[in-house]
């Protein structure tokens, strides 16, 4: 058993932390990135590529660095600390993850080096409005026509879907809306005729899109993996994303914990630092309890994210997401409360971390959803 | 013991309910129901409709527009107002400064201020908190120095809700710097158009302009705008803060949210059907309803036991504030959770790409901002920690 990082991982951590501290250390910087046309910084994206972060999880043969979930955890925790707005999750973990895990040699060779170089952004267009958090609930269809397919349907809250160049789209090639079988995955050029995108900012200062596929034609070679059998791959990449978000949440919670404690030390009321009130000390201690439970589960998530037994992996990641959601909520709410009015303001950092944590809760399953999954296999 | 309302009380309830549902514009009530911010005009419109009916200030003395209602009627009125998602008449006017002027103001102040305050011809804001004086309000530093028949005010207030709309501000100011904390404070009415006042917006985490900083730089205030006796302002402030006994629980508001949550859950696809088909979700709602029922009965006990006009602090108001704010927050949380992934889009912010699909469903983008905004209810009006201190010290004797 070993919870320590290797020397290479420590090196990665040092350099990622340094880069994020430099790029996001001053909260005003974040606003300038958000103000760019895509809603994030193209220059930073190039710096991530330069440091090798964009190819981190890809095999060396695919132009990557051969990192695993632990390396992703290191990067995502730094992203959480900085409240980073660039599309790392969407491009590297989700879109890149599908290609990495399910793509054939030609697809991997075409796409992954471009991602690693910082030249290609991806998004995973999977969630549909009626599906809520059920991964198998897909109504979008892909009809065979000639040698290719024609896609019809709508996808919602596609993370960074507005600035992606290349989309991975789930669509039904067989079966009924809620069948596990019959789902296939397709690579779709975001600029292809019939792709209608509506981008918008999200509550946490990132971006997403609603996307309609209105008779979009793709070649047979656009399919990733086997026809009708994409659900296991969708589940696997969702689990990778949950592990990544768990690390991001831990990064964000760590900062919230730190700024709250710092505030308790400095804010004076009744002639003393408010941190001298035992009622507040206990709540700050409870926050640390939550944070450490979350950190443990983020590590667990990283270690289980690519476990060979899918059932075990799914249960582990569901458990991690529940703890992450519950800790995020408890710690975030306590942080605002302990600050008093100041944390209700947009100019103060704490609220932004709270909002990001709240939105992470709503991604890839809330606690009710994952508890239901766990209860079903109990 | 008997829980039932009398026939007259029921008739009163029905008439109040009918009025709220017909006289107050539905679009305004919808904004309230969705936890969205109202415009100045929305608030004024609803307030004046109530005042025209004689219902903006029912708890004021009769000669200033009050109704001779029993405590039960007042309770029913408030509950029905929240149930119908009617925006409450501006609390700074009706719950705060109005009752203080009516009780402690001079005859001239009453004549001058009470009628326009009741009709919101004057919009008041509350200038109590300062950057260094939040929970420890009595440490406030804004000072007013006497200069002939004026006070000269210098200092800063903060968190001043809707000061951007306000015509007047009622302030706690320090008039005696040598006296003990609570004893050198006075209650002053200040015209917001006075030279030397600057209002600066504070944007909250839900991207709203709800609060402000208000700066005073040598602001000259006629001495006739002092309320009551100089250096007795703390007593008036305590009266003001204790004025609203039961309204703080907002049981009606939370019940309205639960009703809305049920309806939205029935419309929200999940699994084979809707979210409402999920037993765990329905149990969560049921638990909230149980907690609301307990709070409601607690509130009724307070209503039944209270005598009008008592100024004594009451442990129950702290209990109602703590649990009431927790349930307001829990119901806002519930609505946000119903939105699921659609909690993410920001309201009204979709960039318009031609032919692009709509972001749906339309209520969902407001759920998370309302959840964020509702974190305030356990902070303001005496934070929940301060309420627990009151219970522990004043009632448990710890
Ligand atoms: C949205 C909003 C609107 C507001 N509107 C107005 C308004 O219109 N007019 C106005 O005058 N004010 C207004 N307020 C101010 C509000 O009353 C204060 O925020 C409140 O009194 C708390 O003060 P603070 O924010 O300075 O927090 P602090 O007093 O600094 O408190 C910080 C934390 O310390 C805790 N704490 C403080 N003292 C103790 C203690 N002795 N024991 C245990 N814990 C303690 C608090 O509970 C809190 O958790 C508003 C506030 C908000 C957020």
C-alpha cells in the first residue's frame, strides 16, 4: 500500500502548481481569461501544451506522456486550486479520453498528437435533457445512409461545447431510448453542416453549449469503437471524469478551507479575532473533516478509475462522487457562513469556489443518483 | 388546545387569499416564486396595491394606517402573502423605520414621514452595518457631530440593501464617543440626496446588485431628523430588530417553495418517468414538510402566546430565525437539485447563434442563483451563531 507520489509525479506536481499559481495567483487574471472570445485563455492553453499537460494521459506512441489517473489527479487538483477556466476536462479527459480508450490506431494517430500540441479542442456531447444522469438514456439517432450515418437529436450542457473543434457524439444506432445496447459514438466536426450550437456561460464562470444535430452526415470511419456497444466506453470515460472532478473539488476545497481559516484569524468583532469563538473553531474543524474525507475519496477514485473490473470501478467512482458532493456542500456552505457577508460578494474569492463546487455536484450525477446505483448493487 | 381557526379567521383567510391572487400581478408573483430579483417598479407596484387596500402596514397604529387585527389575523395575512408569492411591502419602510417613528418619533416626524413611508413615496434603506461593525453592531464608528441646528455625519455604512433606490436612509450613528459602546449611539434620518453621500454597488455572488456601500463625507443633517433622544438610538434599534417576532421564520415562503418543487419534480424527466416517481426524492420532500410543520406549529404557539406590543426578547424568535433560515436554505437547495445538470446555465446569458436551440427548461437557470443568494438568510438579521449565543446565554443561562 502506498499513498505517496513517485519522484516523477512530485516533479509534475511542482511544475503544474507553479504554472497555475503564476497564471491564476491573482484573481483578476481569471477575469481577463474569461473575457477572451472563447471564454478562456488561448495563451495559457499553449503553456499547458508546452508543459506536456495536454498529452499527459495519452500513450507515448500516441504522442502523449503515458500518465495515468494519478497524473490527472495532480493536474486537476491544481486546476481546482486555481479555479481554472480552460477546457482541460472537456478536451483531455472526456473527448481525448474516448479517443484514447476507444479509438482505433488511425483515430488516435490523427487526434491525440493534435490535442497534446494544443491545436485541437474537443467536447463530449452526450447528456440529453430527458436523461438527467442516466448514461444509457440516449434518444439522438444515427441512421445508416450509404456508407455513413446521419445524426439527428439534441445534446445539453455540453461542457465547453461552444469552443470545441471536434465533438464526440453518442447516438442510437439500434434499440430504444433507454436500452443499454444500441449506442454508438461518433466523431463530428463541430463546423459540419447541421451542427447548431448555442454557447453560454455557466454559473461557475466556465462555458457550455446546447447542441442540435440536424441531419449531420458522418463517414463510417467517424465511429469510435464497435457499433451499438459504446455504453461501457461511455461509463469508463465518465468514471475518469468523476475522478478528475474529485481532484478538482479537493483543490477548490483546500483553498476554501485556507481562506476561511485565514479570515477567522484576521476578522475582528467584539474586540477579538472571530476565530477565537469556539463555535466557529468547531465548524472550521468540521470543514477539515469534510476536506480530508473528500481527499481520501479523490485518491481512491484515482486508484480505481481504470480498474479492470467494471462493476467494482463503477461502484468505487459512485462512492467517490457521493462523498465529493456531500463534502463540497457542507464545506462550501460552512465557508460562506463563517465569513459572514463578505463571502456573499462577487469581489471576494470564496463565493467563486463555492459556486464551482456547487456545479461540480450537478455534473455526472448528484448524490441521489449515485446512492441509487450503489443501493441497487448492495 | 385547539389548532383550528375560527370561522371568522377562515373567512379572513379566504378574503386575503383571493385578494393576493387577483390583485397582485401574476408576473410579479412569478418572479418572487422563482427567487428572482424584482425591479424597483415591481416592488413599488405591489406595495401600493396593498396600501390602497389598507394592507401595507396593518401592524402600525390605527391612526397611521394600521388595521385593528388580532395576532392570529396578522399571522394569517403574512402566511397567505408568502403562500401567494406576493412581494412583501418594503420591510425597511413597514417593519423597521415606520414602527420606530410611530413609537419614538416626534409629532412632526410622524406627520411628515409616516404617510409617504406607508405608500412607499419615500423608499427607505437601513444604514446599520459597517465594515467593522457586523455582528458587533454596537462597535459602529460613523459619527454625527452637532454643529448648530445640524449634525455633520462622517463615516461608512455597508451591506445597505437596495440603497440604490432609496430616497432616505435611517442610520445608527455615534453621537458620544466617550460613552460606553451602546450608549453613545443615535438614530438619525438622512436624505439620500444630501451633498456628501456616495453610494457604491456591491455585486453579490448571484451577480445581482442588491447591496451597497454608503459613504458619508461631511453630510449635514438637520437636527430635527434625530429620532427620539440623542444617545438612545440603541434602544430604538433593539425595538426595531425585535419588532418582527414571527415573520422571520418565513414558513409560508418555504411552503410555497416546496409546493413548487413538487410541481417541477413532476415535470422533470428522470428514469422512466419523472423525478417525482423517485421514492428517495419524495422522502426528502416529505422530511422538509415535517420540519416545516414543526416550525409552523412552533410559530403558532408563539402567535397564540404573544401579547401585542411586548418589547421583551423572546427565545422563540431566535428559534424561529435559526430553523426558519435553515429551511429557506434547504428549500432553495431542493429546487437547485431538481434542475440537475440544467442548474449550470447562467440566466439570460446565451450568446445568440442563429437557429440555435434554446437552453431549457426556462426556470432552471434561476435555481442556483437563488440557492447562492439564500446563503444570506443565516448571516443577516443576527447570524445564526449570534442567535445560538442568545439562546445559550439569555435562556439556558450558560
Ligand atoms: C445580502 C445582505 C443584505 C444585508 N442588508 C443589510 C442592510 O440593508 N442594512 C444593514 O445595516 N445591514 C445589512 N446586512 C448586514 C448583516 O446584518 C451583517 O452581514 C451581519 O450582521 C453579519 O455581519 P458581518 O457580515 O460583518 O459578519 P461578522 O459579524 O464578521 O461575522 C462573521 C462570522 O462570525 C460569526 N460571529 C460573529 N460574532 C460571533 C460570536 N460572538 N460568536 C460566534 N460567532 C460569531 C458570525 O456568525 C459569522 O459566521 C446585510 C447582509 C447581507 C449578507
